[in-house]
C-alpha cells in the first residue's frame, strides 16, 4: 500500500461525503479524525500512515472505480521478484515514469522537427 496526499486532499476537501461515511468506508476508527483534518485542527502532515493509506485506497475506489492499475502494478512487482530483481512499489513507479518520460521526450522532439 501507499499514501497519496493529493488523493487524500481531494477526498477530504473536494467531496460532500460526510465524515462518518468516509471514516466507515475507509476503516478509520473515528469520524472525529476525519473532522479534525477537514477543519484544520489536525495537520495532514501528521496523519498516521495507516490512515493515509486507508484514505488513499478509498479515494482511488471513489475517483477511479474501474481502474485496474493496482492489479497491473502488483503483477509487474511479482514478475520482478520472480526474476530475482525485487523492487519496491515506489521504485517500480520511478522506473516507469523515467522510461515513459524518455519515450515521450523523443516522440515530441521528433514531432517538432517535422
């Protein structure tokens, strides 16, 4: 699992879901926790990792309900592991972004020359 601050912020500050609903579905013990973050009484920088992961997971389900990205990433992680090249989720994302960046950079450079 991982935590995504932007998704958590979007869930907390850009939806009309009740504190109770968010807490229940995300598996947070108390709606008070959600209320404190929404009101600014608690700082997101001090959120517990478990809560941040749970809110990220719920936000992904809410905003991207048909995405199979996690399944694909888990499959790739398993393939790396089976090949004897165990890497973390973050390392995989970094490799993917670097490779995609190089691919797109080349494509756009070629398009500008035409």
